[in-house]
C-alpha cells in the first residue's frame, strides 16, 4: 500500500509523520504548481470550489507516481465539502485510476477506525504515539509561523525571519521524538525574537479570516501572509491547522466554548451556522474590530457558499465597527498583479486612516 493525501500548507509534514508511524509507505504529492491547478480544473465541474480542483490535481499527480491509497477529509454541514470525496473518486475512476479512497469525517472515533485500517497491524499504543508525534509537529510548525508573522513586518533585513522559520520546519519534518520537535520550535522562536528589528515602528494590524484552504495554502492565496508582512503589516491569521484539528476533530472544550462566544458575537448579523467558516469570519471581524485592529482581509475560494454569505454581511459589520474589510476571492484565473494591486491600495488606505486618527488626537 502506498498512501497519499492532498496538500494544504504544511499539512504534508504532519500527515507524512502520522502515516510513516503507522508503518505505511508514504508518497507526498508533488508541490502544488500550475500543472496541479490545470489538471484539477480540467477534470472538475466548472463551478465547483477551488479546493476541490486543487486537491483533485494533487490526486492525479500522486496516482500517476504510483500511490494506490488516498486519505482525504469528509465533511458535514450545508456546504459542498461532504460531497468532495465521492465525486472526486467518481471522476478519477472514470479517468481509469484504481485506488482506495479513505474519507475521514470530522469525528475522532471515525478517524481512528478508518486510519486503523491502514496501520499495518500496529498496536493502539503505537497508533497513539504516531498521533502524538504528528500533533507535536503540527503545533510546533504553527507556533513558529505565528512568531514569523509577528516578526516579519518588523525585521530590518528582509527574508531573515523567513529563513529561520523555513529551516525550523525542515528540521521538524525530520525529527522523530516529541522532545526534539519542541526543542527545534523553541530555538526557532528564540532566534526569531532575536532578529534585528527596525526601531520604533507600530505596524498596521490586519486580521485574516475566511475559508481554511485558502488561508493555509500559500500557492493559492499568493503568499498573502508573506506579502503583507513585507509591506509592514502584522498579520493575525485566525485559523491555523492545529486550531482546526483541535476544534473539529478533537472537539476540545476550549474550542467549543470559543465557538459559543463567536456565535454569540455574530448573532446580531447572522443567527445560524452556514457551513465552512462563514460564521467565524463575521464573528472574528467583530472581535478584531472591538480590539482596535486597523483592518480585516477575508480570503476565500470564488463560489464558496459560506464565505459568500459572510461577504454580503461584512459591509454592515465594517460600518458598525468602523473597520475596513477587503475581500479577496480566488479562483484558477486569479492573477498575482490583481491581488497585489488591491492589497497595496488597501494598505495605503489603512495607513492614511491611521495618520488621520493620529492627527485628530493632537
Ligand atoms: S467551505 Fe467553501 S470552499 Fe470549502 S468546501 Fe465548503 S463551499 Fe467549498
């Protein structure tokens, strides 16, 4: 059995570790490229959301290289995620690919039962250990990335923070025990704090909300975090992979309470769950507006129903909380220049607002 999975940011580091620990032969799909996008778009229904197309492209590329088992996510709720795996399987079968598809639902028991099937006779203890190592890698990478987002906009020499983070993620990928993984992350975070910074700057603070795949996959969002950081913006991404896993798969108490708080915040504008992260996009915009953030960016795939609902509500939130919101929707036609121009104009607007507020206070 040669097992594979779709890409989403650094998720491959986590899944590679998990399945290797299960004793599987693991094949990571080639990094996402123009070819991945073209393949996915060619064989997908035209109006389906971008993550469907991209992951289909990943599957075609990795099946061509010899993988015979694909693990992907299932889904519940009003959006299309729950249909992805079955439709993708049908498309791939019609293209002549024969393989096993394992769709893991957002439920820990379901995940354990299905993943046990690929664990080559490993004991529950060994499986638990693999989960612990993969989980430690996931948290370590997210912690490094959080610190990277804080430092990047302040660094005196562009690229120095990025280099430290990249090196740390590569080492985390290779590390085999939890102590070593934590040590790598702590060292990298320490080094990031020591990066030479520009004196006396107060970077703009922008919250990033939206759909998880677009938020986490830099190829798709055109390296939004890096670009914003290099433009002098402190980016607060409202969801990392570890947040998603703890909230949706592990259903950790603190995330359930957080969800209740966010749902209460959003209620005056949207009173029910609409699938995906639409409700959270509204709630986080309210929350960050109350916290005095300079602006918000909502990033999502074109035709993503939950985020389109949020997009139509956000202008009212923006007006009530006096916080500018830029919406960026991505599809296979999204060009780098278009996104960059809108981003630059938005950041100029936020700088102007800040200067005007400061002048009013004098
Ligand atoms: S959340 Fe949006 S992009 Fe993701 S599957 Fe649902 S509709 Fe598609």
